């Protein structure tokens, strides 16, 4: 009888020990899950990118520039907003703030939708929201130095593949309202493609 009671006590202690060890493991796992950082692939976007820009306007449809740069800075913890800083010796320097980021299966997509309407008297453009500004060099066609002027600029579209090896970020700068003169800049990965020989 004493042996049976001792055996039951041993079984009871073994069962209690098993339950306690399981609860410690569960608590430890909960703590690990809470302390581990969330795996957010958007974080990989932050950085500097070098490429080339295809510039075009109503007078010249193909004005390429080499060695241009784009810096991406995330501006919130969720990774849904960023600043895009574009720098080009040809086209100038701008920072577009609070650009939205969305991720799909293949790419990060950038957007900051702003539209422009020219006034009837061609005195100015009216924008649907406050545009960003680009400090653009104006070169004297007769030679001499360049003067820098600030113009409104908007992001028209943009994406970067999740491999961070291919992108296209498109801007539109609003230069001279009286002639509706605008300039588009398309910043791309790689180098200026070779022009086929005719």
C-alpha cells in the first residue's frame, strides 16, 4: 500500500514538473516573438542608387545624362512613406517628400499623385497639392556658366523591383507657364543605352 502511495506521489510530481516546464517554454516563446523585429522587406529600399536619366521636352525628345543618383530615405516605422532625393549635374537636385510606397509581388511602387492645370492667361500652373521643387541649372546656349532656378516638380510614376536591381522613377518639372514648357526626367538603372548606328 505504501509503495502504491509513493508511486502515485512520484507520478503526481512528474506530471506537475511537465506542466510547469511547458508553461515556461510557452512564456519564453511569447517573449521571443514580441522581441524579434518584424521582417519588413521595404527596409532594404533605403540607400543610394546610381543610374542614368532620359530627359525630354517638346523641343528635344532624347536628352540622356549619365551618373545621376537617387537616395531613398524611409520616413516612418511602417515603411509606407519615404523621401526621394534625386541629383543630376544635368537636371538639378530635388527632394520629394512623403512619397507613398506599396509592395506587390515583384516591385516597390512609389506614388505621390499631384496634377497641374495651366491658368487661362498662362500666368501660372495650379496644382492639386503643393508640389516639391527642383533646383535646375539653366545653361546659356551661347556658352558661359549656368544659372540655377527653382521650378515645381512632381512624381508621375515610379517602381523598383524587389531585387533592387531595376527601376524607373519618372518626374515632371513645370518650367515656363506662358509657353506650357515642361521637362520630363526618367531616372533608370544602368547606363545610357548605345544608340544604334544608321
